[in-house]
C-alpha cells in the first residue's frame, strides 16, 4: 500500500486480525457510497486500515489512502523507512491532516535525517511526541519549524534512551514558533541542564508540566518556574538525597507575593506531585497551603522528612483534596490520619499508603466510616468488604475488577498525579 510507513508487524506486539475475508463477511461494503465508508474509516485504527481494510478491494484501498483517515499516527523512522522513502512519502501526503504525531526514531539512522523526512510544515499537529528521538540536537531546526501550533509536547525519554546520565538541553527550542501555544510539556527520565529552566519559564501558557528528574538543579533555576502563572498541573520528582534544592528554595517556590499574585506560580495550581523531596517540610508546607487552598490532588511519596506537624497541616487545611498519595514517608506515623474527623479531607476519594504505615484495622474502620473512599495500602489491593451472616468482613484480596476501578479513576482530573499501585498486570499473585 502506498501510504504504508513501515511493516508495522515488526514493531507492534498486538496486531489486528482484520482480514479481507472477515471484512467482506460483515456487510456488502461495495454497496455503500464513498462518503459513508470514509466516515466509518475515520473511527478505525490505522493498523486496521493498512493491514485489513486496504486489502478488500481496489476501491477500498484507494479510500484507505485518503490522508484525512490519518489524524493520529505513529511513524517509525528507521533505516528501512528512510531508505525506501515510505516515511517521507506518508508524512508529506498526510501533512495537512495529521493532528497527533509520534515520531519513533531509531538510533541507527543517520543524524539529522528528519530534515529529509519531515515536510516543510505540518500546521495542524497539536500533539507531538518526540520522546523516542535521542539526537534532538541534529534535528532541532526542522523540529522547530515544522510544527508551529503544538499544544502538547511529549519528550519523555529524549537524550536518555541508551545512557541515563546524558543531560538534555533545550538550546534551540527557545526559537520554536509553538512557544506561545504550548499548554502541556512532559519531560520524564531525562536530566535537564540548568539553561532548560529558563526556556521552560518562557512557556507562559503552560497548564501542565511534568519533570521527573531535578538532579543538579539549584534554587535559582527552580524559581524560574515562578513565571508559569497558568500552571494547573505540576509533577516533579526531586531525586531525594541527590536534590540540590534548599528548604528556603522550596518554600519560595510555593510562596505567592502580596502584589499581583495571579501573575505567579502557584496561583492556579490544583494538581501537584512533588515527590522524593527532603525539603517539603514545616517551612514550605504552610506556604503551599496558603497559596493553594483549593488543591485537589497531592502526591507526597518519599517526602520522608516532612514531619508530623507539616503532614497534619495538609490533612486539616486542604478541604478540596480528592486524591492523596502519602506512601513511603520514612519513620512517620501519619498521626493525623489515625484520628481523622468528619471535617478533615471531606472530599477525599482516593488514599494511597504504604502497607505498614498505618495499622490495617485503623484503615478498615476508616473504610467503614467512608464507604466511597478508595484506600490502597499495598500493590494490586483496595480495602474491600463482603457481608456474611449480617456482618461486614474484610477481604484479604481485592474481589472486584481492579482494572475497571483504575480506568474510572484515570478518567478523573488529577489522578495522573498518583503513583501506580499495580506493579504488574492486575490479577497476578505476589
């Protein structure tokens, strides 16, 4: 097929079993007009279109090749697709139709080859995933000119595919035309050099920022994020003992000025993951509570030097909190959760704790008092009950459909801040 980017069978673990005979047996498709078939095709996965639908007939193959069918695609850029020209042909043909694009770039390909593969401009791409490109530097010019209207940028593993000690730099990206339109930025498993924070601080329309590594970042670079006044979601892993933040720096990050507070972070913050931080404590927690009384989601896993007093401030003051992940807090007993009143965390829907953090019996009583509260204190488990002889008995395993629960929670704004409590596919034994 002419629009095929690569033999996907080599890279996809789960393939569609849609064959020409299967498709023909469903309905006499050749009786349907083109406009109806194209409408149906828009709701089908590209793999089904390429591997199944396109083989039914010449007419269907021609319709499958219609660029408007390919709005959300993953393009594999490797030696085969570059040498054959299939990657270039597909991207140039669908350039005006693609809205969500993932570029899967293999390291064996010649440096800078995206210049040859990408068209001059793909103006309708609003979601761009370049997390699997490990040599952004040689491709930077084409990347910043080809996508002028990106709103969501995923750079999860950039510069970190092979060696996790490589530092990534944003140099060049400050010239990108999508700086004003960017609303979400994801940087996971990559070490940022200090100039990166100055560039991130320019993204004034950013609403969601996820940085899962802050090694080597001093206070002055961290505080460049204060310019992100529109930020609602903020995820940062502070790397524990390798963190270079100071207690004063963390407190200043969450402090709002008295004058024009709406021009600074964290004025609009609602969802926060600030994990593995040794300095989210009695100095910085009061600033967080004062600046963000409407916080709805909070992940403080491994913030083990927070202290009981600071933890109690969170429990007593954040009345809108719906999700709380407080696992691995060192030697803390979390006393504020042991004596939870009806006025404490009245909106709480999900609570994650470590297994020995609080006695099981205390959590079971809390589950009885708040039956709609989902409590997990070990992996693949939620406290749940059964009725036997008129008595409520706790189950040692979760008896419901854990995947269904996770899917429902995943649809809720803010649950993205929580760490996973399933270490492997649900249903497997420890």
